[in-house]
C-alpha cells in the first residue's frame, strides 16, 4: 500500500488507495489542469499535442491561483467531465 500525504493538512495521515491506471488513453477524456504557475501552459500545450496525437480527448482547466486549492466547483467539473487528469506545475 502506498501512503499519500495531503499537503493541505498535517494533522493526520490519510491513506488512500491508488486507482488503477487505464490500459490506454485512446477515446478517454483527459483533463489538463493549469495551476497558474508561469509557463505551465507551455508544458500543457505540448502534453495536449501528444494526447490528441494518440487519440485522447482533451479538456483544459485553469485554477485562479496556484496559492490555493482549486475551487470545489472546478474540482467537481473536472471529476464529472474527465476520466484522467494531469496537473501542470512549472516555473
């Protein structure tokens, strides 16, 4: 079992089971979340090209600021619209 630490709260360790990775991304909707750090969009542009090249559907999202968690409504939207999510962090 893998232990994943939640950076939003250091009070107690939360253990979460990792989801199985899909065998292929072909035909799946992949959400690309830009956390609003400089040049994160450049990284995601390249990832989007690669994903669409292999047959994945891509949806782009952006957080208002990198300093806070994504708003609940944005997280809900991503969870309902996508099967896979990639979050970009770049400077």
